[in-house]
């Protein structure tokens, strides 16, 4: 399954909207097979804040572990946020090269 973050907007900045996006996604991911990979696509996202990412990506990582894969991006906002979340949570996201 591929999750295109641009469906939640191009400026993903508030903790509350990250929490709402995660909640909205739950009805979709509840039926995912136990071996299915979940890919996060950052294409089209302009701004990606640590607060939004923490409310959306961190719970997905907790829910799916190594099955959660981040697709490559050249967006510096996304790269910095991912690095910060990994440092704060002491967990690494799996990235597709």
C-alpha cells in the first residue's frame, strides 16, 4: 500500500492535523495483510514539520515496524524532520533507496 501524503495537504505542519490525518488513515490500514509493505510517498509535500510527522509517522512506525517504508525524497524539510524524529524516538525509519 502506498500512502501519498499530499492527500493530506502540501503544508503538513500542525500536531493536531497530523493526529487527524493518522486517525483518518486508520480505517484504510485496518485491513492490510500482515505481510504487506506500507510505503510513504512525500511527493508534492512542500513543508513537513516534526510535530505533524510525530503524530503521523511515529504511530505508523509503532503499528507496522519494518513494514513501514519511506520513499526517497529530495525535500530538505522532510529529510530534516525524519532525522529529528529518529533521534528523538531512538528508532530508525526504513527507507527505500
